[in-house]
């Protein structure tokens, strides 16, 4: 059975170091346990909105934790491109993946970027099968 788990951040600062998402809209300090009956992350969906006063930047996602059976996995999820300082860039990217995970163990959903970008709103969804 397919399972969907979402993690969010509001007004977050993206950096070149992976930042773990632990909220789900109004809920905070959440861990993510791989759902029973699933063994793969099959799709990642990233929605992000950021001011681009710092210039263009690429966004990546990392999956790690003791559930990822083949070790930490990094994915390129696109770029925010702005032509005017102060402009807001936004994107929605869906990427099919095939990451083996162990049900009942912890999975960390992390985001990072090629530059520091403040005040970003982020929604990252993992689809399990």
C-alpha cells in the first residue's frame, strides 16, 4: 500500500549543509518512521518558495537515517532562478527514486542548497511503497 509522508519548514534558511525537516505544517519536532508494509521511497516531491536576493541557487534533498539500507542518498531537485534582487522564486519538482528503506526505522528528510537562502517555505513529500 502506498504511503505519503510530508515534512515542512516555514521561513527557513537553506544552507549548503543538509537541514532536517521535522515539522508537518502545524505539528513540530516530528521524527519520521518508515511505515509498516513499505520497503522503498519511490517518489520525492519538493515545493519551495524563496526570495532570490542572494542570486540563483540549486536545491538538493538527502535521505538518511538507520532506515536507508544502502546509506545516505542525495538528489538534485532543481534550481531557483531569479532575475531581480528581492524577487521570489518558486518551484515544484517531482522525482521518481528507488531508495530501499527498512520499515519501522527512522528516515531523515533533509534539504540543502548551493548558497545560503533565507526565508524559504519548504514542503517535501516522500512516497513509500
